[in-house]
């Protein structure tokens, strides 16, 4: 068995900039043979609805909802990846385990594809929970054994589920993940082939296969490039082929960053990956490009990337914070630095609130205003930022620094 080590990023800076990494990114919703953009799916609302129906054991309604989806998929009215995205919401990615409710659903409807698939998916999630998130060397053999036990249960339910519907794409996609986790290359190859036979244009199974065949999982980029070429021979649409190529580039960028020898090259790879597959779900790739540009001492390039993030996506506190820091520390442009810090402060960032308080307290880049300084120091202090609390105490005691 390979190390099963999830990618754990040790840098505090990375933690501030990037959303949590997952072992497997979810396939893009609706990615199918159509080249038009699908309507976005409100995954959080759908997951909440499924959780309510499961928790109250309204299995007939679950059967009606999932049955309609399966029928639409059978008639090829919805893509395999969209069906997968819907059914994955049956099992929470984090938090409450719905196992007793799902088992009761299977008992009530033993021939239900959705119920069997949900049970297999629940066991797969429980396998990773049993393993934990530490490095392989810090994980006990008992944890690995428990993980393998749940993976065996997951595989059993998923293999049973493929007999219950005409196009069991979600099952084969998740079987790719089960096999990949177990380092069972033959089973992973077989599951991928069966998924592709059902829908050559769906990306989810390919994505799972790629994620488990990177060098850190014992694979190689030669193998990943071969998988992309194979997808191309299956006449995958240009849009979905770009998604796969972008994912391989993103993994290359991660490895280049970890090696630390050529951060400029890592930034190039992150940017090329994003160019091929842009969107909010891939926004962290832009943060990765900016991070590596900074490591390569390419300040202007980093500022340009943060500017793109700010222009393309609302509410990007960290992009404002880090661009403002670069304006302040590297460009000595207090006006632009203040504008970015103020934007981040208004979005609730405690570090930015402290910095805005400092600007107002000292009159650096803006007219001095002690009332506004107190306001922003208090906002930051209320969120537990100690530096702001100290500055606020000084101002309240009348100890005002000279300009």
C-alpha cells in the first residue's frame, strides 16, 4: 500500500491564502458532451435537503428524487458528472456519519441503486476518517487496518450497485478511488475502463485516476500524459480534455513547488493550469501562482496575479491583504496599500483591520483620524488580534504616537 499521505501544506502563508486541500477534487458539475456551461448546482442546499430526508427517513421521497435523476441519465438528458455530483451529496463530506440512516434505506429498498451507492460512498469516507490526516509514518497499523476494512465494505457495496442501474457511472468512478487508495492498479484500470465505456466524455473517473497516479502516489507523469492521450482517443470534448490537462499541470505545479528549485516554473504551471480550466473552483491555483512568483522575487508578477483574482472574484480578502502588503513593503505605495487593506478590513479580515487602524493612527497615506483608528483596532481586537488590542489600549489611555 502506498503512503496514503494526504497533501499536508506546512506553510502558514499557504494556509492563509488557500482553501483546504482535498484528496480528490469534485468533478465539475455538468461536464458532459455539451460544450455549453451548465447551470451551477447548489451543492450545499442539496446536501442539506438529502440530510434532512435521510435523518427523517423519508426514503420514498429519496427514491423519487434519485430515481428521476437516474432515468434522466439513462436517457442521456443529464451528464454522468452531473449525476455523480448530485449523488455525492447524499453523504456529507465532513461531519455527521449517516450510516444507520443509509443502512435503513438499503434495508427498505434493497434494489435501490442510489441507496447502495450512498452506502458504498459512506464506507469510503469512513475509511479515510479511520486512517486520519497524519503522515503515513505517524499513522498506526491499526488505523491502516481499519481503513482497509472500510474500503473492502465500500468496494462490496459499489460492486453490488452496478447491477442495479443501466449506466452505473458513479459506482465505477468511486471504485477508481477505492482501488487507488488500495494501490490496486489492475482494479483501478478496470474501473476506469468501465466508467469510460459508459460515458467517454465524463471527467470524474479520469480525475480520480489522475489523482491516485501522481508521483507522490507511486505513479508518474508519463502515465498521466498517457491517460490524457487515451481520453483524447475516446473523442472527449475539447472542454473536458482541457480539464484533465489542467489537473495534470496542477499536480506538476505542486511538485515543482515542493521541490523549491524553480518557483518561477511552478508559477508558470499554476497559471497554465488555470488558463485551461478557469473558474472559482480553481481559484487557489492563482494563489499558488502568486505565492511562487513571490518566492521567485517577481513582485510585479505577484501583484498582477492578485489583481486578476480581485477583478474576477468578489470577496477575496486574502488577495487584497497580500497585494496591499506588497504595495506597502515592496513598492512603498501607501495609498494603494491603504486601499487594499481597507477593502480587506471591510470584508472582516482582522489583520487588515489592524493595519487600517495603524494607517489612521499614524496618518501614513491617509489623514490622521484617531477615532477611525480606534474603530478598526477594536474590530481587529474583537476577533482576538493581540497587536490591535495593545494599540487600542494605548489610544484609550491617551498615549498617541507622534506623526
